[in-house]
C-alpha cells in the first residue's frame, strides 16, 4: 500500500502534513542514518492498526 493511499484511508479527504525522504546513496558503505518520527493515533486507529 502506498503512503498516500493509507493516509486517504485513515484521514479521508483531510490533508495531513507529512515529509517523505528517500536516501538512495550514502557517502560510505558503513554509514547509518537515524530517522525519528512521532505519529499520534486516535484510539480508533490504534485498535485498527493492532488488528492488521
């Protein structure tokens, strides 16, 4: 499922802010990247995600 499809399913026609980043090449083979994210879920969506 694409991110856009998931957002449309969960949030309906409400536009939600978001950032999508792609890392295709790192400078060195041993490099790591760190990604931090916060995503609040309503109780309804939390239960729905637990069922999946």
